[in-house]
């Protein structure tokens, strides 16, 4: 059984943009419009990869503005 890498639970907006092949501005728009899950850590807004991964594993295929408004 493989152990999950918990170090990948959060990442910066810049890193998420690089990994996704989109601009930093686009990811900022996704975070601001609550299209992707994020959380604030100290003074930094981070993309919540754990939540994103869990939703993808449950079959989520579309991400719309406001999907993560109640997170």
C-alpha cells in the first residue's frame, strides 16, 4: 500500500499556475471567484490541493464560479 504525500495538500497560486499551464492572473481569478478551493495561510492565499484532489476523485469534472463559496 502506498503512502499518500501530505506535503502536496497546499500550493501557492504561482506554483498551481505553473503546474496547470495557465497564467498566475487566471488562477487568481479562479481563487477570487471561488472556482477552485483555497485557504489563507498567514498572509498568503494557497490553493487547497487536498480538497481539489478529493473532489476530482469523487468524479467532479466541472468547476464553476462560486463552487467553493462555502469552504
